[in-house]
C-alpha cells in the first residue's frame, strides 16, 4: 500500500483492524516522522530517545550535531557542537 501525504498530515491508524500493523506503524513514525491518529504507543523503536530528526528523511547531517571527545588536559569528556564546512543537504522529491 502506498500513501502520499504532506509533512503536516496525520494518518489514521489501522491498528484496531490489524494488530500486526502495530510494529510497522511505530517504525514508520520513528524512521520517517509520520504520525498516526488513535495510536497509543508511538515511542521510538529503532533510534535513541534523544535523537532529533528522522533517519530515512535525510534531514540531518551524517556527522550528527554533537561531537564527543576526551580532553586529556582537563581529564574529562567534552561535548561540542559540530561545525560543518558545508550545510547539510536538503533532498527534494521529484515526481
């Protein structure tokens, strides 16, 4: 089944009709950012809870937003924002 929706649209859940659709709807929500009406459990399934964005939409830089490194001088972990030489790419769908 294929559905074309805009970024702000919310789909109706088919979880009450087909209980086997539950993991697929949850993964679709996590990976693509598509939300479902009347779905009770839209927790993250495959990505971390602190992850911002949706992996299969390709709307974030591949390096991430935060760099973690060990600072030997201060003997601790340092979290810094990533400075990219080029802005991350925005992909457009051509039909």
